[in-house]
C-alpha cells in the first residue's frame, strides 16, 4: 500500500464525505460496521505482533539499543 500525500488524503476524504452525505442510513450502518471490523483486525494484528516479539525475546534474549550499537562498532 502506497503512502499518500496530505493533499491526496484530503481529496479522498472530501470525496468520501460527499458520498456519505448522499448515502442511505442503512448504507451508513454497513460502512460503520465495515470500518469497525477493519479496526478490530488491525488491533488483533498488533496484539499478535506483540506476542511474537515477546516470544522472540524470551527465546533469543533481548539486547538494548546501546548494547547493539556498541557491539556493531
């Protein structure tokens, strides 16, 4: 997924706003439910990444940033 410029984001948001203001209430409900599902999926992915990082640290140990810099001089 490419990162959009602030101007591109604002244009997209304006276009979405126009369409949302024209949409039926039932469509708005569906859109809200869809966005919430996406948000929940992202939360689950974040939690999984944290669990994996903790497991990796448990198995492989942890090194501080200062230790890493010192080791890689």
